[in-house]
C-alpha cells in the first residue's frame, strides 16, 4: 500500500509510550500510529452505522436502560 508522510504533534506521554513500544517490539512508530488510526476509524464507522440505523438519534444511558427494562 502506498504511504504518505504527515506531520503531527502528540502529547509527550503518548510519545514516550510509542517510543518504548516501538523499541521493545522492533517495529516502526508509524506502524502503531497506522494501527491505532485504523482501529479508531473502524469504531467511528461502526458508530455511524449504528446511529443511522437508529434514525440518527442518540439516547442517554438512563433512557436506554429504561427502554430495555434494565
């Protein structure tokens, strides 16, 4: 898959964790950034699908429990 360089700024603690993980696993930091973004986008897409199936409306947890009889 073709790649494209980007420039981002991340929190220092996230940077340290990413550095440590990449070093310990002998993988590039970009590998973990790509994996994290893929997982995030998948979650967002799933959320959008669920929201569209519900008619685009959200419900509070309290109301959802009430509707479900929990």
